[in-house]
């Protein structure tokens, strides 16, 4: 591998990867990043595995063309169904959210809120059980969350109804922690926290992946949380750059310049 310089590549289907970007810059400062939101194919979580794997190949090849020095798979669906594609293609270190979450989990009864594709793959269950044998892991799909978050329908009554429905099987199983198994979900973490009993920990894998970056960037000189400054991040999307820029405002505190790109389909991976 080439010597590591701090230029990180992050990708997600849309806004969700912003939660990962924020945790990274809060820990490591305003380092150079390339962020790709594949908004033309949002959401990934309702697609078939073969399509998700093809998309992963296209996205990683594009990120590598931007001379990134590490790739953060800021999409749980890609982590669960195509991490092998990413790792096989990449010539730079790859960090993923599911491994980060498994390392963060200490409880014996764990719930996972995830997209339909991630929940169906049982990726969190397999990884956590491998990391901590004997842990009870219950995964539940939340298909309505990502479209509602992308549309700005936060904390509305309809969101509350869906959240109560999605949380019900986890709470009935008396989980002690709930993993936010989609990078979009930390955007509604305060809302979700109000709906679960006190004492249940909500786990944001983005915090773990930011800490994992210490292994390739070095531990930050100061561990105190830094302001969320992303002036050295270039943002790219595959559709509607103006809309994406507007939607990032509540989470970044400003409207970044967003560039439009096109990803061309290539040979399919199964």
C-alpha cells in the first residue's frame, strides 16, 4: 500500500455518512476528506444484494481515482453486503461501521435498528457474536426511516409511530443497548432516546470508526471533542447537489459546495 496521508474517502447513499464525517473531524480535526452521496440511487437499504455489490464496486473505484488514502464505508448496508468487494478492490485501508460497533458493544442483550437489507443479512448479529460469544442480538428493519430523514420529516407524529413500531420487539426482548445500524439514524438519536427507557444505551458506530482511525492517522494529541469544521472536505453527489447542500445545513452548520458526478455501471458482481 502507498504511504498513508490524511485524505479520507467516505461514501453513503445520502445524508447518513455526514454522521460519520462529523465524528471523524471532531476527533481528528478538519482533515482532507472526499464525501460521496450516491443520491441518485437512494436508499440502498431496499435494494437487492447484487445491486448493492455492483454499486460498491463503482463507488470504490471512483474514490480511489480521487487519490484517497483510506476509505470509510459510511453506509451500513454496504458494510453488511459488500464489504468484501470494497476490501478486494481497495489499495488503501478500509474501515467499516459494523466492526466498529462490535468493538463498542459490551452488553449481553443487544438490539439493532437497521435497513431491510442490513437486517436480512444478519451482519451485525454474526459480527457481534464472533466478537463477544453468547451475546443475544436482535435485529429489526426500519424501512421508513431513511426516506423520512432524507425528506426532512424529523420528529413528526408519523416518525414517532414508526419508531415505536420498530423499537417494540427490541424492548420486549429487554435489550440493554441498541445499535443505530444505519448511518442516517444518529440524525434522530435524541428523538429515539426519548422513546426508550433510561439505562438503554444507544450506540453510534460512527464514534467507533473515528477511534479506529487512530490506527492509521495516529491518536489525536487532544481527545477533547473538536468543533465540526469541514472546510477541507469536498462533497460530491450523483443527483440534486443543491438539495443535498440544503439538507446538510442543520447537521454541518453551513451549506457546503456540492459537485455533481455520474457513476457509470460496470460488470456486475454477485
